[in-house]
C-alpha cells in the first residue's frame, strides 16, 4: 500500500500537522506500507531542524525524522519555503525541497491520499 499524507497547517497552533505526522509515523512502521509526506504552506515549518519548544510539548521536527527513519519520504514545497525564508539547509536531515510537479507525481503514485 502506498500512502501520501499532505499537510497544510502550521507546525504549532493547531494539531492538524501533529496528527498528520502521527498517522504518517504509524503507517511508516508497518510492513508493506510505503509513506510519503508532502508539506505545503505553513506546514513546511514542521521539517525545520532543532526546534525549541516548551518542556512536555511535542517536537514536529523529531516526528518528521521518525517518518524518514522508518523509510518514509518528506518533500517540502519550495515555493512555500521561499515565502517563509526557509533554506533547505534548515531542514531535518532527509527532508528536502520539492516542487508542485513532484507533489502531483506523488498523488498519482499513491493508492490513498490523506490531507490534513
């Protein structure tokens, strides 16, 4: 099974990106499931490395890393990164700048698409 998870919301302030990454991480740990995550809009901030959050709060950069560590792929909309002055060097290791064309390719590739 091939699953694409699309995130749009900011990393913090709502729990949509958090829940999307929770789902992606859970799916990535399952045998026979190939997971890709595409970050649009404010969600590109989820993949920024070394986030400083209050004690006891979730770290979305670590959740992105977990998806990657379990064989998932993470693409970040390049236009969205530029609009937020996020350089590819600021991303967690393994997440990468991507394009709308690649998100279209991933959508065609997927058996299921889940959007948060």
